[in-house]
């Protein structure tokens, strides 16, 4: 069959790529709200920087290593620099859209995968070390793993491992790497000595909402065409997220006696993580079960982590690592060829072997991601160091790493709307401010 461009499929994939890109500022809000204000800008930067650096890596070598013809372990360099990647379709990967559209869609996956790891190491990692890490990790972990699972001739793909939109490639790899990174980097100076609470929970809620919205492109877009499969993945994604959110809220109510906003947001994200590998292979009721089981497992993992000395700051391993593992294994339980003939039947339909294949994919992912993360971080430590100085960490990384701060001002002139140049403060004698009315009068005069 000769590949033919479909305008509808092309539009859907391009829109889906944009939706996945929107997940990155969503992640920045989600993570940025969970840290303390003194390092919130740095956390935003750690989420957003991969858009630039990993995209360039993807164009230069990443896409070729992940998807070009090569061995069962790694793609070749025939598509380096996007050479040979044009507007004609590629029959192997996406026969109804331009090859360039497929490459761009996959670039967004590589970008957000790297950004996920940042949540484990916020508030203490040098930004220049982080930039080196994301480029090396994308090259040495993400690209080979994407080839194993999705690339033509990849060994896990050949074994029949199912990963519709990145359960192992994205979430298990990021979660395993986050745990190793947290262990290598060590605890924050005040972890366990001071109360560390989110500085802006509304940011986190808005970020979770943007992630949920963008995830429709992440999962349904992985059908690479409009139609039944995209619809199946879209519906499964929403149901799993809803189920996980409800499960987390119930667990909070039963165990802690009150439902938290951070918990609800976390539950939704965990449900999205868990359904990612299964979205195009399972029924709506199976998606509901996957969301609930993924949330329960991640909730338990988070309680366990809190009792250890592991400083995975934003619980990336508990959310993405555990959620991704549960989702990958449950794909082997609930998958159905009636939903997707290109997939396989799982345990519940008489094929227990698929669970073993999924387990092998999970273990291989953890070994590659965890082991290579350990090597990369130690190499960076030897060259430029990993952690900021103690003083900079306690003051916050916004100023020390970027020379900026997320928040300025706070004096009465700011309340009145007066613009104050960066670095200038306004001092009013306390004797002049005896009552709130007097304070407002002074502020009004200062503003004019």
C-alpha cells in the first residue's frame, strides 16, 4: 500500500504535538507551586529549559538514534540533523502524515520526559549541571529506550512489549532516574529540620489541569490518526485520571481525615501516568481500574518515602516511577485485541505471558535509566560539581543561579501600585504609619 497523506490525520498529530508541548508549562506550574518561593523560578526554569536544549539534541542526533534504521539496540545516524526527514510520509511509523510531523510529535515526548526528573532534585542542583545532565540523559537513556520499545527492530518491540504512549519510555525511565538522582545528590540542607510546604498550591492545581488537558494529545495523539483508536485512548485517559483523583481523595479522607488540594492534583497526574502505556489497548472499565490501582500504589509509595531519608523532593519516583510500573504491568493484565487488533490479549483474556513481557520491559527500563543516570551524574560531578553551595541553597536558587527572583516588593508603596526599580526599596518611618488609614494615605501619595 502506497503511503498517502491525510489532512485530518496530519492536523490531529500537529495539534497533539502542541498539546504535549503545553504540558511543559503545565509541569512548570505543577512543580513550581510545590517548592518554596525562594527557588520557584529555578524550578520553572528546570521545567522549561528542556524545550530548548532537548529539542536541539533531538534534531541533531536524538530522533535518528531513536527511530532510524539500525540495530535492535540503537538506531543509526541516517536521520541525524533531520536528514531525510521531510514532508513525505514514512510507511514504517506513520503512513498518513508527513515524516516531519511524526518527528516533531516525538520531540515533545523526549522534552517532557527529561523535565519530569527535575522534580526530584529541585532546590539544590546547579543549573549548569542540570543542563549538561538533560542533554546527556536524552542521548544515553531516552533515545536508546525509545528505540527498544518503539523503533523499527527494537528488541522489546520485537518481543511484543506494549507501550502505547510512554509508560516505560517516559514514566518508568523518569521515575527510576529521579530516585537515583535524589540518592546521588543527597538531601537538602534543611530537609527533616524544617517544615517544607508548597508556596503556591493554586499554581499546582492549574498545572495539574494543564497536564490533564495536554495528556489528551500525549495519549490520543499516539494513535497518529483520527478515528476509533484515538477515541479509545482519549476516553481511557480521562476515565483513568478521574478514577485516580477520586481514589486519592478517598484515601486522604480515610487516612488523614481531610482531602487536600495537592493530593487531588497528584492523584489526577498519577492516573494519567498509569493509563499512558495502556490507553490504546483497554476498555473504559479497565481504565477505571488502572487509575484506581495506580493511585493506590503511588499513595502507598509516597507514605513509604516520607519515612525514609530519601529526598525525592516532589515524589517523582512515587508518582511517575510507581505509577508507570503499575500501568505497564496492568497493560499486560487488561489489554484486549478487541480494543486494538494491533495489540495483544492480556492475562484476563488468557495470555499471562504478556504480563511477563511487560515485566521484562519494566526491569530493562529501570536498569538502563537508573544505571546510566548514576554514571552521568558522577561524570558531571567530576567535571563541574552538582550541588550549589550551602549558603546559596539556604537563600534559594532563584537569585544564586539566575540573578532573578520570582517575587519582589511587599512594601506599602507596592500595594499602592507604585513601580519600584529592581533592587530599590522604599523605607517609610514607622512613626508616620500609626493607623491603616494613615498608611493608605502615605501609599497613595507615594504612588503619585
